[in-house]
C-alpha cells in the first residue's frame, strides 16, 4: 500500500505533462533559413534599482534589417533566455529573422529579459529568486522597471519607436500575466501583449483582471492569449478557466484580442508553434 | 502513514524544488486541528535548533523550557519578556521592557546588555548575533551578547522577524500587515535590497492587518501569524493557504516550530499556548 501510494505521489508530481497531447511541430518560420539574414544578439547583465539588489541576464536581438535611421519596434520577452533559445520551444530570434525578412512583421529590436535574482552575500549559497514577485504581482512595479531602466537603456543604444503601438510585451506562465500587467498599468507605454499559458490565477491576486477589465474603460492594448485545455489546475487556480475568463472579459469590453486554446499543458510547445502567426497578428497594421 | 508521506513530501520539496505549488492539504495533518495546552500567562515563545520550546511567563516573570513530555522547567528567573530568541550556544536573548537581556546557557540570571532599546521581536543568526525589531522608532537593530549594537534599518515599522535556513535572507513582517519585507543579509549582518516580497492576505473589510509573528519550515516556507490566521507562503512568496485561528476571533501573536522532530507548530494566542502537528518540520 505504501509503495503504491509513494508511486502515485511520484507520478502525480512529476508526470502531469504526460496527460497533454502536446503533439505540436514547429513550422518552417521557426527554422533557420540560410538565405535569411540573421540578426545579432548582444548579452549583458542588468543590475536593478527598481527591484533592489537584483541582477538578471539581458539579451538584445538586433535584426539584420535595422539601419539606425528608421525607428525600430521593440518587443520585450520575459523569461527571455527561454524565448531566445534557438533550440527551445519558441526560437523567437529565428522567427524574427524569418518574419522580418518576409516583411510580415516590422523591423523589431527584441529584448530578452530574465527575471531577477538577489545574489546571496555568501557565494556558497543560492540567491533568492525574484521571479514570482516581479511577474505575479499585479502592480506597476515591473512596468516602472521597464520604463525607468530597460527602455532608456535600449533607447540609448538604438533608434526605436516610442509610441505604445510600437512596443510589445510577451511572456509565458507568470511571464504572461506580467506582460499583461505591465501593459494594463502603462498602456501609454505598451500597446501589445502576447501571453502563453498566462497565469491569470490567484498566485498573487492576478485573478482579479477579468472583473477589472469589464468595469474599466477600454485601454488601447492589443492582446493575443494562448492556453491549453490540459494546463494547470492547482491551489492558485485553473489556468484554462482563467484564460477563458480573460477572453470573455476582453470580448465583453470590446478589446482587439485573440484567444487560442490548444490541448497542451503548462509549457511552450503550442505557443511556440503558433508564434509566427501570433506575431503576424500582433504586429499587423 | 502520515510520517511516511511527510518524509516523502519533505524529500521532494527540499531536494527537488517542489516546495512551490503545495496546497494546505499537503502541509496539514488530516483531521488534526489546533489544540489548547494547559499553559497560560505566557508572553513570548521561541524554539532552539534542537526543537526545545522556551516560554516567557508574565506571572512568574520566568523563562521555562518545555520538554517533549509537556513538562516545563524554569531556566531563567526574574526576567519578564515580550520577545525571545535562542542562539546556537543555547543562550537566550530577551526583550524585556525597554531593555535587551541575555542569559547564557545554564545561567538562571539574565544580564542587561542594552539599555533603552524597545524591541518587540528578536531573531538570531548562527554566528550568535541577534536582530531586534523596534517598531516605535521604525528600526531594525543588530546586536550581540556583548551589547554592541548597530541600527541596520531606519525606515520600517516591523513587528516580526525570521531568517532563512541558509541565512541569506531576513524576513520582516510590517506592522501594517501589508507586507513581509525581505532583505539580503550581508556578511557583516547588514541588511540590504529591501522589497515587499510577500503580500499577506488582508481582511476584506474593516480592520487593518498585521504580521505579529513569523517562522519558517525546513523548506523555507514562511508561516506568518496574521489577524486572519497563520498564512503559509512558499519560498518564492506565494500564498499556499491560511490556517484558521486557533481561538477565533483572537489570533496568534507569536509562532514557532518545536518538538522532537520540530513538526509541531506552537502558537501564542493571548496568553495561552496552542499546538498543531504539521507534515513538514520547522527550520
């Protein structure tokens, strides 16, 4: 009996992902094309004052078509290194290369930001992860971080658009609600949101958004939501229901939005496969 | 069976990063509830690393040690206390009136080490130093048993303190109940990089909240005593759930894990002591 229970616990904890079909295959726009000019990636570390004591990795993607004369659009990815991984589920820089080359999205500087960590003063110890605090908290702190620290850094180096329609935010899971929260708090800065398996649940109170959207004058934000019917159902909430509730509220409030629900779980497989069409929709004129 | 399950979950949570996303059902012992002990007239509690619980008695003005059989033995006399903390040598720091006292292990008499420092919460580091929360002057102090003290925070009224298992982070419960602050603990004990890392659930209406007591379990989950009950947060500051008050509408002012396996949560409610078994042991 004990052995059975321990096996059951193990399976329940570690094998949730087996439930989902998740048989998504990346398309041609997610594959490197030798005839497509490849953008450059610059890697740096960012120390924040808005999130005191945190350090994080930042990758900046500059498309080959960027000439410095025409202001480029800006898209900021949360959990950036997973989006920028050319062998990962999203391969965003490869998709950017292909879509920008085909003029199916504007020339766009990609900013791939990882969540912050507060390093331990004792180097032997692990630092404190700031991810949930930064991403799940429904406040203006992350938007302020982008406004006061990241955008000025990008604008110092590159000629980029400053209108909200020229700036997009993207994230997965807690990064998805983070992207929405930043745009919700500062629609004067960010006009586009792409959320993959977004955590619009009660991790830190983010389940309030469907109600708030319905009773707040419409904000000028274009939103692409993706989720999977086998996404999480845990103490924080039910991800598919939360995303459906977001979609229903966005529809009620007449937002420019799309909700796509696959049959996947809490991962980026489906979101990665549809990233090219998501970007085309998000960046359409 | 419960012990087996607890061991399994502890192994998973502490070694494989699964201390997140754990609901109350995997923290609480089924059908176990708060139990009121016969101990009363208490004003403070704290536990040591071996799981012994120390209690300050406001009537006898003594500090007693509670053994695993529920028997108490006075260990410090003539020392009323509103907060206690044990150091790694078995010495006891006491916040007594507006002074800080220290009683070395085996010494029944506590000596005043700092005069005129009004602390409401204490918390020690392994190296023997102690943090003290002084909300009336919106400060956190760091001091040692010699009485040497340093003000390490000058802007926050906090009323509870706890240190992470690896001693990299100080958690401090705000007097207004809005936040549990986190600070990075520097090598010299200074605290930096403050943020409002944990947001306790607050009452929907009416009174404001507060976080008068706090402790951690071995997986660095944060147990915060609040007016709504003991709120449990995962190591990244996400709410796992709220334990009901031991004696509604009164709520715990101080909490600590103690007992032979440190899996009993003790709560001071008013002047009475309550206990509750938890599946995960305390720090």
